[in-house]
C-alpha cells in the first residue's frame, strides 16, 4: 500500500551557521547537540524560506534545519518488505541530510525533487542509537558560486531553505518506480481527431502482476486490464526494476486543451488489489508543422506571460490556493500560456495548469554565463533536465523543455553545452518541444537544434524604441522561416502608482509601460508568421540587481506588483490581448534587403562582442543586496 508520511509542518527548528562551524567543529548533526540547544533554536515552519525570519531577510550562507521524527514511524517499517525513501520536493541550493547523526545523502540544485532510499539495515542502525525520537538534521547552503546552476549572477533573489514539502514515501517492496504516459491521437482524412490511445511505459519490480484502470475525474471507470512484468533470475539485492509498455485505447476520448482541460487518471494495482501507482494525464498532442504550432491538429497562437516562483509575504513557498488564483487571473487576462522563469516551479502549479487549462513552457536554470566548459556544470544541468522531465512528464499542460535562457551563443563551448542538453531532452521526451531561449537576433548557431525559435527583445526599454519590434521580428523570421517563432520576452518597468492617471511619458511610469507593451502586442498579433508572444512578467519579483529609485530591490516589469495589485497594463490587457496593427509591408522589405545584402554582419559582430564582454561584467555586478551575517533587525 502506498503511504506518504508528511514531515512538513511547524515542528522544525532553524540555526544560522555563517562561519561554517556546525559540521566539522561543533557537530551540529549529532542528536546530542540538538537536544542540548533545542530551546535556543528558532522555531520555523517547513516548507518556507529562511528570509522570512527576522534578522535573516538578506542572509546568504548556511542554515541548519532540525526536526523530531517519532520512533514508531521507523519501527513499523521494520521488519517489512516495504521500500521507503526520504523525499524532499525542493531545497535551495546545497543540501546534506543526517538521521540521528548518520549521513544519508546530499544533493545539489534548488528546484527539482530528490530522495534518499532508507534501506532496512540503515533503519536498524538508526534505531540502535537509543530510545526516543529520531533527529533529522539538514544543512542547507544557498551561497552563490560560479560553478553552480544557476551561476553567481542572476536577476532574481536567491531564496534559501527547505521551501517545498518533505515526506517519507513508503511503497511495497514489489513496486512501480515510475510510469511515463504518452498520448497518441489518430486523425481522419479531414484532419479531425478520430481516436486516442496512451502508451504507458512502466518501470516496476520484476515479476510483478499489475491490474490497470483508467478513470475520468468524474470517477467513471472507462477502461481496465492487466499485465505482468517480465521475470528474471533471483538477485541477492532484491526485486530488480524492469520496463513494461502498456498500449491502451481510450473510447470516446475527450481531448485536453486550454478551453476544455479534460483529465483522466491511470491507476495500477497489484494482484491483491492494493494501489501501486496513480497519475493524472490528458489526451493532447503538440507538434510543429512548418512555422505553425498545432495543438490536437489545430493551429494555436501562444499568448501569455512569465512568472517567478515568489509572492509576498511568503517568498518562494506560497500556498497552492494562491498559485491557483494566479493561473485563474492570467486566464482572465486572455492568456493561454505560462513560461516558468527561470527554473522549475512547485508541481502544484503545474497541476493547477492541468486543471484550469494553461499551457506551460518549463526551463532549467542555465542562465546567462554558467561555466559551459566545466564538466561538472554540464552533468548538473543534464541531471536537472532529467529530473524535471521525470517529474512532469505526465502533465498535459507542459509543452516544452527549455535548456536555458539568454546564453552567449557566439561561444563554441556554449553551443556545445546547449545542444547536448536539448538533445538529451528530446531523447527523454520526443513528444514535446526541446528548446532554449535566445537573445540573438541574427547570429545564433545553436538555433538549428531548437524545435522552436524563442527570442527575447526589449525594444523601447533597454533598446531604442518599440517601433523597431516589427522590423526585428521580420529579420529574425527571415533567418528561421521553417520553424515556429515566438517572442519569449518583452516588457518594461513600471512602479505602481507612478504615472497612472496622467500620460507620464517617462521610464518606469505605468503609462510608459502600457504604451511600450501595447504597441509590441499589437505588432506581434499582426505578424501571421508568429506562433506566439510571452510578456515579461506577470508579477514583480525581488532582484539584487534592481536598486534604482523606481525599483527598490524589485524587477518592476510585472503586470501586477508584489502584492498582486494591478498596474495600468493589466487593466488594458483583456482588450489588448487580441488587438493588432494594420499590416505594413515596409519592415518586411527592409528586413529582406538586410538579409539579402548581408548587411547584418556588423550587427552580428556586435552581438559576438557582447557575448565576450558580458561574463566579465556579470562577475562584478553589485552583490550588496545580500549579507553574509544574520542581523538582529
């Protein structure tokens, strides 16, 4: 029988360790140290970020988490054939875990789940430590370093801590480890969907007999069957995991789309009727046909915004109900697409997108100038992509896996890095787009490996005037006419309340933001070759690089501020989202001349120079937003 023993809650304690004395000198991982100092530690709720604690608002460094786990939990796992794992949904960034002073594992990466197997021998060893509760100690380090993913310089706040759920995952010894559900649609001669099936790739214990059922969310059983895992010779290490493929037809299929987010559920049972695995899925197909994106055989235009996983006053961990409010609010603006910036968000957000009908593009935090030549970095990025795909494979809302954002593609090592990650994503999941997000308008040697052309452009804000959107879009399209093209970022700052009631044509006013973005959207909607646009960003978020008069520690390009209050642009958006300019062929003609005469060489060369200079600049960006010592106030 499946069981999740939730360890999240209020019974956790926190201690900052700015001098890194806890592990080697003072042995904070030992149960005796916790029992001696328990009364002086700070009570905290897990999941949460430590920056919500007084005195730690800007702390970057090491913190320790402690909690008691009832001894009876481990005693009832012995002696059984159950398979138990200690599971963390998200810890930023470096984590090392001890159970009663015995180290059980470590993990690097702040945005994907990880777990540690708790074998019977280890559980016996822990229980032999003595009577009383078990003490779980976690050392968490969110210090930014150049060899990490993301690297030292990021345009967002590095929240630290155990900010997603923690639980003990208990499964039968003969178990289902993973199941990837891939839908397939069949079409009639008229191009309409005529049938559907799923291909379920199950990784489970050898010799396991399973019964499968498929239900709609109205709990009506629509299909059932059984299968058996292949047999293998006895192994001293226990039941081995082997693959099994189930091909299941779905009668009278209801397709998943933003307008009709129909969901099904696959359940796997053992021969005694105990549940082994369950997962929701949707019947939908996403693919490219020349310059168009087809959803279930019908052309779709992506219109949406990006979102950072951050909300006042919680930080990175905020309630699922608030995530649902975000998606509902974005749909009310007329959006059908969400880009998760620039890392994987909590799975509860993706589940909400499944339920409400919001397409999602996911990304790993390969951002700006990671160490592309460092073998450790590429292994880390590859593991992040693999873990993300394994977690979210069955979610119908997810349509692409992005290998990174705004990387210096004129560098050969960068191109090799990005193509490696994109090829990995395509091999793990050929049913979705494998992409990366570029800032290069012309020279981009990595673009050929991306299923979609995704380009960020900030005309009117960082670059010249918004009137250039039309010309530059035509130029980029001229370099990538055989695949879908999406403007993946554009926008402008606005401080809530500044220049709202009067037309203040200055930067960071609400009117100026609305003017720039509205012209951009109208321009993009007039381009028949564009497959979508993604405004930056839905909500303002913290950033140590944003310390100006109208920023005050926040990136202010949001449609709403950090409290969720709507800016002028958000009020315009429901009418603006489908508005368009009249077609003007002048920019197409100029773009054709530019490409035909190869006059773009100076511009391409300028982009290469920027790729060389930017790493040097980023390594010396202002880091004063963070402190390395806890503060009393």
